C-alpha cells in the first residue's frame, strides 16, 4: 500500500475551475469576468512602462543574485511604507513602523497570521461576510478559528453598516479583524469616510486588533486617497498590521510582490516585533526573491518612474470607471427596469452585480460569459470590444 492511500482529493479552486471551463469554450465571443486581474482594453494583461523601464535598467546593471536580508530589500520596504503612511509622515522617521517584503499580499497575510498566532494563540479572527475567499482558509491554516462580521447588504447592494458595527461591538477584546482598506473584494462596496471614523472608534473601544488588507491601492480614488483608511487607524494611535499587495497595481502577479507593515507603539517595541517576524519568515521561506522586489523598489524610489507608474495606475483606474459607466448606460438604454446605478458607487476591480446564480448560469451557457456564482464580476475584464455584448446579454438574462 502507498503512504498516500488515505489522501483525499481536495476540492478544486472554484475560480480556477471557471477559467478552465472558459479556456475550453470554443465560442469566439466568450468573455471571462470571473478573473481577479486587470486586463487592458485589448483584453490583455498589461506590462507597465514603468516596470519595463525599471527592468531594463536592472538588466543593464546586471548584478549577482545573493540572498536578500530576511526582511527583504530596504528600499522596497521603505517605498511600501511610504505608500501607506504618506511622504513626510513623522512615523516614517520615528522607527515605530516596520515593513517586511513578502510573497504577495497572500504571503504578507500569512506571515502576519503566523506572528499573531504566537502572540494571541486563543484569539478569534473576523473577516467580512463575504470576503476574498482565501482570507478564511489562510487564517484557519494558521490555526485560528475564523468567523465573519456583517458587511454586504444584498437588498441595497451596499454596506450593512449597522450590522457591521454590531458584529464588531460584540467581539471579544483582542479579536483580530481583517478589514479591506479600499476596493473591497468581492463586493466593490467600501464604507464611507464617516463610517470608517466610527469603525475606528469601535475597534479602539473594543480593543480589537485591526489587520488591514490593501491589495488595490490606486484602483479606488488614487494612490494617496486609497491609503486614507490606513492613515486614519494610525492617527488614532492604534497598533495595526497591514498587508500590501503590488500584484495588481504593478501588474506583476507572478513576481509575488507584497509587504507586511506593522505600526507599533515605540521604536523599541518595533525592534522586538521585527525580530520575531524575522523568525517567522526564516522558518517559512528564509528570505524573499530578488527580481520583482528590485523592480518595485526602483519604481518607488525614482521620481521619474514613480510619475510614470502613478499615471499608468490612473489610466487603469479611469478605464475601469469608464467600463462601470458604460455598463450602467447600456443596460439603461436596453430598457432594463432594474436600477444598476450602484455599480458606479462600487470601487476597484470588482462588482457584486446582483445577478442570481441562475442568471450567472444562463450567461455562461447561452452567451459564453463567465462570472462567479455569487454574481461577482471583474469590471477590469470588460473592454470597448466586449462591453456591448456583455451588457446586451445581461439585459437578456434579467429581462
Ligand atoms: N487580499 C485581497 C483582498 C485580494 O483580493 C488579493 C488578491 O486577489 C490578495 C489579498 C492577494 O494578493 P497577491 O496576489 O498579491 O497574493
């Protein structure tokens, strides 16, 4: 008998499964709205000019690839921290904040989770209902019990703010609360600035542990604007963990570029925390890879490349916004009685479209348009060539 006889086949990832089905579809006008990546107007994954320039310069400079420090490239970490806290933030000089390069946003969440498990072995983790599907799995894998806080209101296609506050108020002190700092995945629904003020107050009063996940900085209202929630927590003297992902904002998915930042209460505390975080990293993968980190670091630390990058990010943001507008306009023009204007209020790459599982199935079977059963669509997969077809098809399935 084999050692692995008792190993069960794990269920396959629902999103990747959808992509396999899409790839096998032979209809020429098929559209995959199930993805979690930004495509350009030609339906292709972009290679950013800022990234290309940085990469060319790195190839020119042709350096050997030694091990990086456990916490990664210093310039990368400083750049990631500056994006979160803002240039000129006194925190940058205070030594209270520490950042470690991580293997994407996922890696940042995982090293943060492992660190927290040591610190708060009995704590519970709360994630939004719904949330990015890996949040639950990742914190459970780190040994936590994961529960949800109320978030999305299907009736209004908006935030169940009262429910959210009630869930947070009911949480035990030192409960870890995972919050999407901007561009909520999967719904696209974010709290308003005033609502965030109240959330921060509850987090403070209830002594909750905020873990902010920011995977779409720049896709909401702008690089600076989208960091406002992070800055609000920090200004309220909260110790906070922040996982950053640059996968989408640099279109560098496969390079695994992310960072974990912790804002501590003193410089001395920060040194102790970093020493423990380094142990977590050392026993997981020892140290991060060089290439993607070097690219991001070059862009963040060169005023010229930074300008190109923020312009490119701005263009991505504008394109998504235009697609939201066009989707709403075309549906209206088709005489759909249902009000879809909520799509314009949503932020980031995704929209909870309100489509039912049956409608999603019809879209797939009859029209070759692939969306997730929850009705989540990736607005960044719409483009000037497929938008009319998608909107027409949606109009048909909801008629
Ligand atoms: N957090 C959220 C909310 C996400 O949507 C994603 C990616 O889809 C991640 C984290 C992980 O990002 P990465 O691909 O950099 O690991």
